């Protein structure tokens, strides 16, 4: 009786392992657009990302810093530098809008939640703090900051 219980548990664990591998394979499969192409997205984008591109970026483990501005803000150099330094971790979506349109500054990270950064003061230190807080995959620089 005890042997049958152990055998049943081993089979159950084996099935769970196979299903989890299948789920991982399906989840990490290549994303294609409605035109059947795999998106190629650089780390600095000067146009609005489509919903498909946004999902692709988030599924690859990167975060999106989204800045829609009428006049280029003073902090843009800080964000561009951060995106260049951590190109495998960040996509900077910067889009110039008409002066009569609303500017917005936000970050999309770990859970896909969009955090409005509104009037957030951007310095090199605060940009790094934001990045490390919202990054799904964290580079060693973030891990060393917490020590």
C-alpha cells in the first residue's frame, strides 16, 4: 500500500514537471506581430510602441520608460544615458508630441503595471533608483546598491 502511494506521488510530480516545461516553452515562444514578423525593438525608440511591441518588450524581461513630451525635458540626457548603459534591461520610448497635447512620463515594469511619474524629479541617482525598483531582470549594479 505504501509503495503504491509513493509510486502515485512520483507519477504526479513527473506530470507536474512535464506540464511546467511545456508551459515555459509556450510562454517563451517567439512573439509575432499581426503581419507574422518578430519585432526588433532597439533600446531607444522615438515613436509610440504598439501594444504588440509593448508586450514583446515586457516578455523579454525589459522595462519601458515612456516619455511623451512637447519640449525635450532637461532630464532626457539622463534617461538616454541610462538606457544606453543598460540596453539589455531598458527600452526608452520617447515621443515628441504637439504643444497642445498632454505630456506624460511613466514606467512599465515587473507586473506590467503603468506607474505615472508625473512631476518626478530625474537625476542620475533617482533614475537609477527607479530602474532598480521596477526592473524585472536586475544587473549587478542594482544588486550591489542594495548591499
